[in-house]
C-alpha cells in the first residue's frame, strides 16, 4: 500500500526486516552478551569496527579473531573494517557519524526495511523488541526513540535518579531507536533535526511520523561504565577531540567519580546507594554479563 504525503510516497511495510549495526573499537568484552540480547529480534547484524582509535591507539590483540568467532556462532552476519586517517579531522564526531552511516547502508544493501544503531555496551530485551517491531509496522512509523537505563560499574547497579551527564531527570536524555530505511534517496546521521534530546552522532534526520516510546514499553540498558579498562573507553571517546571544552572536562570528572565510587561506602540501605547525588539500585543481572569470563 502506498500513501501520498506532500511530494513524497510513503511505503507501508507489511513485515519488518530489522538490521542492527554495531560500532566497535573497544569494550568487546560486552559484545557477545549484547548480541545475544537482540539476535532473535534481528534479521541482519553487522559490526563496523576499527583496529586503530581516533587518536592512534591500537585495538586489543585478538579483536578480529573474536569477531570471526562470533560470526561462526551466527551472532554476527557481516564485519566491516573502518579505516581512515583520523588525524585529518579534529572533530572526531565526523568519523563517528560516518561509521553509523556505513552500518545504515549495509542494512539497506542487505534488504532490511528498518535500522537500529548500537554500541557494544547497549542491550535490549528481545521480547520487547519483537513487540515494538509489530507496533512500528502497524502504525507505519518512520522514526522512534526510547529511554535509557544507565548502569554503574556493575551490571546489577542501575542509576534510577538521572543520567550521569544530566543534573536531574531520569528520562531527559533519549536514544534514537528503530528507523525506517528509505528505499529511495539518502539517509545519514546528520546530528540535527531530531525531535528529542539525543547524542548528535546517533540521530538520523527525522521526517515523517515520529514516536517516543514510554519506558514501560521498551528501554535501552546502557552498560557504559562496565569495562575491563574504563580509562581506555574515555581516552578514545569522540568527545575528547577538544581537550579544552567543557564536555572534555566534565568527562574527566565523571571518570574520576566513577572509578572512585563504591556501593558499600555510599550505601543507603540493603538495595540502594548514592552516586553524585543520584540513587543507585541493586537489580538483577538481566543479561548475564560477566566481563571477566568473556573472550
């Protein structure tokens, strides 16, 4: 069925074919668990990876062997090595957007109708994803976003009173979610024209019908500070491109606060503690994450 909207034809998809594209340089100890959380909901999964960071640091030895092993297990369908002279651009977010654009193009090339961009420290509940897929097709949505649950140092410690970059408000920061892939024309991560507050590297220019999912329907579980080497994560962040910026200084302070944080030392009761004025709650390890036993 085809709808005429202004000068554009809108295609109603009968069944969603969901492509998921991962960005990877470090944090690969989380990748297998993340893949397992979404594999049954995805028709195609690709990983766009680097063996050298934006700042010239080398990836962990064995990264490519790990990816090949995950392909053999059927968790990944395709890997793409992303290589550039990263020294030519001070603003590293340009490369970040380009990597996500590559993932979008690979999903389109492989016949997907919809696209989801992910990082290795992001997790979704597969049942929620499958339910959401049906809703998106039924409502013929073009673009969506959802809320974030952020975890602190351990997969059983969830911040329930605000995102670490925010001063208050648990749901003031969102993540772009499933986007319809256009059959004609270009789509790119433009960093603007998105209806909600999101990472500018993640947003595909929004046109058509947009929907912000309530947290009761779907949420992204963000294991951003769960790493074997947290220093490496921040050292290679695209936000480090301007060392004098307010964002870079904030990152450095956040990293220090996280590394020094201890649940027992900030405990409020049996199940709650504090981190920088925010409440941290003990929850189940929903995705069976164990970074010490991975790889």
